[in-house]
């Protein structure tokens, strides 16, 4: 059970446990800017992580393209080699297909 105070959410107007900024938990996590793609991914503040800036992601997508298209590795093998999840590899694949179609 939540110990947070029950307040009316300023976005959805439901009476729910308050999270921050006048928002309930659902609205707080869905707000614009909730995810910062330039922030490192880590277990704790200051922990080593992978940077998610646009340049770094573009470089990793290019590396993925080289591994799958030129070296003929499977998605799973390419993901393991780059240190990304299989789901991220699928996102990269989708991005490459969209770029090829454009």
C-alpha cells in the first residue's frame, strides 16, 4: 500500500497517490521529458553506464549494420557483440529498414 498522500492529479484529474509535480505515478512517468536519452544508464547515480546521445546511438546502429549486413552475423550474435539487448537490436533493425525505405 502506498504511503504517498492522495491528491488530484493535475493532468488526468483522478484522485490517486501523489508522485511529484502535482502528478500521479502514471502521468509522472508519461510526462514529456521523463526519459533523458543523454543520461547514462546505470544502477545508481554515478554508476558506469552506456551513453544514449544521438551520436552514440547512430554509431552503434552503424556498427550493428556492419555486423549484420557485411559480416552476416545474426541479430542475436550482433547484439551480444555490441553489448545491447536483442530487443534493442530489433529497434536498430527497424531503424535501418526505415532509412533504406526513405
